[in-house]
C-alpha cells in the first residue's frame, strides 16, 4: 500500500511522539525522586542524553522497520539487481 509522503511523515511523527513522551515522563519522575533538589538544568543534563540515545538506537530504527514492513505488506524488500548490461 503506497501512501503519500505527507501521510507517512505524519504517521512517523505520531509514532515517535507516542514512544518518546512516556520515556521522557518516566525519566523525569525518576530524576525528580532521585535528584529532586537538583536544579532542572542538571536533571535535564542527565535525562536528555538517555532520551537521545534511546531515540537514535532504539525508537527511530524500530519505527522505521515497522513502517517499512507495513509499506511492503510484510514482505522483505527485494534485492536490487546489481548486474549491468551495456
């Protein structure tokens, strides 16, 4: 099933939001309990790298794999033909 680029980007954004929001909320609560007397910029100095690492290495690749599977109807992508005829 082919979707327009705008629809695909919107779905991607919603999925990223759905994954990141609970992560940020949970980490904020954990940091509030563990370091409640720290200034907010110090708490965020700990939370932000964790969120970025989770996004780059877990969340974004998982969402891209999901969207690729949905776009290909569950089929793996076809290998490209590398033979060239001149």
